[in-house]
């Protein structure tokens, strides 16, 4: 536990310094050049050199050691396993995937928000644990798609689809990003957003979602692989208290980002709007499925949920003075809360942290 707390403490300190010096661009540039490599190195070593730590470690190691039993893996991920397993131990594949998954995300944070340490702090507390220390394929696939966001922003369809297809060769679920090329740049009115939020909350507590899920299972063949995974998710359920808390958080953050959207500087508005639409989709999918299966809701919403990092960072640039520090406080509360929830649900998988070089850490 201590190793996580230390990283969170220094991450929060770095994020605070970045915000206090946000208008001193030259100083921030120097600080980023000095400490960004260190930040990357810590995250990379933590994810790449872990062993028997994280939610899916044993599953991925089993696939690596028994690749011939998994011919239906996505072609890109299968090829990576095939190449590495010929000559190297599983740890090298872990290092390779972690390197690019983390680098691509950190590059995206800086490029799209102009900030570095604030989005890194949010990332560590939220998606780093879920992806780089859990769902490896998803983490790498999302990172690749993230590179294609620039093409979506500049309306270069071929370039955008190229990155989506490369990402899908690692994890096919990111194919859902393909049709989003025609949606994410739209400017959805405030009234429409409010209607979507209210409709999503209604779905969260209705039986309609289960009916729709059953129709999807029938549509994709009741005994097929996709149907099997959906049925497996349906075996998990969350208590009512957890559902209410999750719904409340989504509604609060959606409302907050909707208000902030009006204050975003003109130069950042289009970018903010793209990520807002992505987060709106994430929240809609989560709220619609939370009553059916929290795990399924988290998986689907997680595909788009990374937008939260960019929205928080851009929100800090949209306001000044005390409001900026209040948003930073909201970021700390939301991110640390997410970290506590994740680690408490998978305590035995993350604690104690084990590293091939550093050994077992408290």
C-alpha cells in the first residue's frame, strides 16, 4: 500500500505546482522536460516489472505460455505473443506493451491539454491500475486510438480509421470508435445533454436495459463467443448503495463538465467538445448498464472514460483564481476516491505490490 501512497503524494504535489505556475509557460516547460521522463520511468517500471500483481496478470501469462490454445486472439496481439514467446520470457512482453501504452497516453495528455502532471495524477489513480496493471490489451489499444484523435479533430478520416484498425488488432472492442468519427465533433445542445442525462438515470433503475441486453445476446447468436462474455458479465451484480453512488457521481461530473463547457476558451472549445461527447457516451453506457452488471458497465464505459482526464485538465485552463483550486480539489477527491474503490475491490491482486527487481513492497 505504501508504494501507491508515495506515488499519489508526489503526484498530487507535482499537479499542485503545475497549477500554481500555469501561467509561467517557460518554467513549466523546463519542469516538464526534467520530471516527465522520471514520471514515465516510475510508471513503466511499476507496470512492466510487476509479477503476480494486477487484475489480469495470471490470465495473460497463461495465454503467453499456451498460445497455441488461443488461436482466436486478435491478430496483432497474437503476433506480439508469438514473436516474444519464441525467444523471451513473458516479462519482456509486459515491458514492451507497458512502454508504448504509457508513452502514447502521456504524449496525448501533453499534446491535447498543454498540461502534464495533472492528467498523469488522474491517470495513475484511475486507468493506470485498470489497464497497465490489468487489462493490457485494452490499455494498449486505447493508447493507439488516442493517437488518432488528432486526425478526428482535423477531419482526416483515413488517418483516424488507420489508428482505430491498428488498435482493434490488439483489442477488437475499440472498433466501436470507428463510427464515432461522425459523431464526436457535433455540438450537442445543453437541453439535449440534460435530456440524455435524465434518460440515462432512468435507464439505470429500469428493467428496460435487461430486455435490450437479451435481444443483443440473441442477435449475436446465443452460444457465440460475444454472447458468452455478455452472459458471464450478467452473473455479476452490485448492491443498490453502490449503484446509487455510481449514478450520483456520473450525474455530478456530467453536469459539472456541461457548465464548464460554456467557460472554455474559444481555442480549446472544439477539443473540449470532442472529449465531452466521448464522456457523455461513456456515462450513457455506464448508467444504462449499471443495473444489469456493474462489471459490464465499467468495461464499456471504460472504452470512452479516459475522456474524463482531458476534460478535467482543460477545465483547469478555463477558469482562474479560487475556482481553479476548487476544481483541483475536485480532481483530488474524485481520483483518490476512484483509486480506493478499485484497490478495495481487488485488494489481494494489488497488495502487496511485487516487482521482479525490487521484490515485494508494502
